[in-house]
C-alpha cells in the first residue's frame, strides 16, 4: 500500500460529509480529495482525467442519480473503482446488491465513526470490509440462516419485481380473482398463487390492500 490513500466522499448531506472528513483527517495516511452531493456529481468528478481517488465513500440515497446508478456506471464502463458504501440502510438484500455491482465494503451510518478509517485502509489494500452489524447479517445469509429485516428504500423493493410479477400485481389490484388472472395470463391457478405469495413476501405486505398501495404509488393502476 502506498504512503497516502486518497478518498472522495459522496453524500447528499453536507453536515455528514463534514463529519466523515473530520474523522478521516485524524489519520495521517488518508487524504480527502473533494466531495460530491449527488450521484451525477460523482460521475462527473471521476470522468475528468485529472481527478482520481483510491477509495470512494458512497451513500445510496442521493438526488439526480443514486448510489446504485453510480455503481452501475463504474461497472458498465469497466472502471475498477474501489467503493465503500456508507448508508443508513442495513438490510442484507441491499448489501448483496451493491456487492454484486462491485462495491468492496459496506458500513452502516450509525457505525461510521468506529469503522470508516479501518474500512478505507482495508479496501485500499484490496480487501473487503463490513461494519460488525453488516458482517453478522452477511454471515447468516451465507450460512442459510434467517437474516434480520433491516431498513431499505421502498423503491428497491418495487424494482426487484420481475415483469411477470408486475403484471400479476396490476391484475390483483384490479380485484380480479385467482382464476380470472390465470385465464388472462394463460397460466395455472397454482402459478398465480405462487406469484401472489412472492409479491407479499417481496413487498413485505400482508394482503391485497398492501399490494394495491404499491400499485397506486408506482402508477400501475
């Protein structure tokens, strides 16, 4: 590992950025290289040839483009940028998604002060790093144990639906029966029930009313 580790910070809250920078500045081996307040600013910053950072500290929920969009940009453009996600969301599904998109570490914001410096040094040294709470849930997931339901953005739940599931959701919220949905989609009664159960589980709702609320929110009906 070289003498200095250069870090760029991206979060839509200036006060949080200042707090992160204050913690990072306590370590002589790490130096801040600017910050961004939106996902678009991150992409614009890294697009300039003169700009580079060993590690990017990235929030998920930011305006214009979010953290997922930034990670997708790096992946699609084959940019090997080392990224640590720092987020208030702590559900293991979110963690797994950002890892699939190329992130090297994940820290929950309530543990940032304790872990941020260690995370930067580990990731800069080509290691992965997770705060203790995140690591515990990942280990449960990998070993097939039931994980704790954490916080995640509602958009993430909806965007995880397949086209078929969205089609069933639309019909459920129009108060069609299972048989009517089966006839309309040319699938079996059992398949419709399977889709319905998956929707309830994925969207974390208990009944058709909860499904209808999602359909209205995302203008499906």
